[in-house]
C-alpha cells in the first residue's frame, strides 16, 4: 500500500475511553544543573519519590476512564521511556520516538495519526506534557469531565489555570463568552504570548485571563482537520513520518527524513491561535509546569529543598542539592543548586534566564 493511500486511511475501532497523549520530548534545560539533556526533568523527582513522568502516567491509570497512553519522546531518551512504561501494571502503551525534535505541533499530529489508526476518527485525545506537577488530581479530572462534551462536539478544548501570581514565564488565555451547550466551558477570545511584567500583573488581576497550561482535549479527526487547514506542511510531514516509520511491537520510530522536513512550531502557534474551534476550561488544580527554579521554589514553599544543606540567617533562599554539602550564611533572595560537579547560583526572579547561561558556557558544558 502506498504512503499516500495509507495516509488517507481512517481507523475503524472507535471507543469511548479517552486516549492520553503524553509529550516527553522536552530537554528541561531551565532546571540545569539537576535536569540535563541526557536526563531531562520529566525523569527526575523534585518533590517526592516518583518522577514527573511516572506521576503523569499515574494520573490516567484508570482503564475504565482512560485507554492505554500514547507517549511521544526522543530517540535519545528511548530507554528512559521504556523503563517507566515497563513498570506499569497494564498493557504496554504505544511509544512514538522522534529522531529529531520538531516541537509540539508535529508530536501531537503523530500521536493523533496513531490514535486514529487504533481507536478511530472519534478517538478523544487528552494531551499532556510529561513534566508538569498537578497537586489536586481530583480537580484535574473534574476539569476533564467538564470539557468532554465540548470536545466530543468538535471543539479543540484547552485548559487554563487561574493565575496565582503575575508570572512572565507563561502564555495567557483571555476568556470569552460561555459555550451555551457546555456548562463550565468558555470560548477563547485570544492567546497572549509570554508578557512583560506590567501586562502580566494586569492579566493576573482582571479575572479574565488564565495561564495557558498546554493541556488539550479533542477528537483525533477534529485536530487533524484543523492542522490540515492551518498548518498543512506540518500535518503532511508528521503523518508521513508515522506512515513510513519503523514499527517494532508497540514502538514506532518516526521516519527521520520525513520528520526533518517538518516545520518546528508549537501547537499553539501553528493551530490553536488560528482555529475558530478553540474553547477553554478554567481550573485550579495546583498546577505548575516546573519551568524554572523559581517555580519549583514557589511550589516547595520552604527555605530549601532536598539534600545535605545548612542555611543560617538566610532569607527567601531556595537551596537544592543531590549530594554536595551546601552551607549558606547571611544571604538573601538566592537560588543555589548543586548537582554532581555543577553549581548554579543566581538571584530569585531570574531563573528563566538559565538558558542564556547555558549558551554562554556551552563549550565548557560539552
């Protein structure tokens, strides 16, 4: 069967269970030095015994409600993904491996193509990053139930978090009017890119804006239709990467040539910001993307994190160590992170800039 013919094919195995799609392709470099490209943050534990990847899997382990997940990750982290998936108690989830990173739009297209093969056009996909923290899981599942009717009716449902601070590290959603046939779901008036502080303060206070959590609920066919309309090059290349990929049981390695041809864009930029079918469910499940050491410090709510740490007369400091003895005296408003032979020291409020630091020291880090 030709690639084009296979690409036109539609799955015939519709089911009512929601199919979790877990995105695990990120490098987590903003949490350097604890998180590295070799072992990114989703495979690490920051606040407990389980790593973030395992916590994400556990949120959707109820097989009466959720189908076995589809995981999209990097070829580089194939063994780490396999170890976590093998530790599960149920049937083996499907694993899509990316030979090269092409951002979230391509990753979700590939997952939607696989879900459509297995579960049919009407497969309802719950797309989640693998490296987020959700403290109130019951509230999270309640939000999913709220959004399900709209998603099954053809909306691209996203989930927005009521802001607790004026955070400049997140994108924002402006809520529009209520959807008349889906209580608790609102139209999205606009997407807002990561703002400057003054704009973030205004949006956090006005009651009309939400943090964009990067979590979505939609039918596979609906999403692929919108991709074909707004980002056809991504849709074609990413689906062909699956069609022509290598299959080994539940593992699919996307075709490297096809994926390399795919534009690298976020799903928000490529599809969601252009679609007229986007809706949002507001929620407050104790969510954090753990996208910076400042975010982790806020979540921990303590003067210091784990490790052999002594802090005397220190105010508003967050100290984290995975083994190195750290002692601090009389310092203020610092983040101090020790991992192996690497030590990071920076003022609180500037941890979003860690990527700049890595670029400056790249020859040394290599």
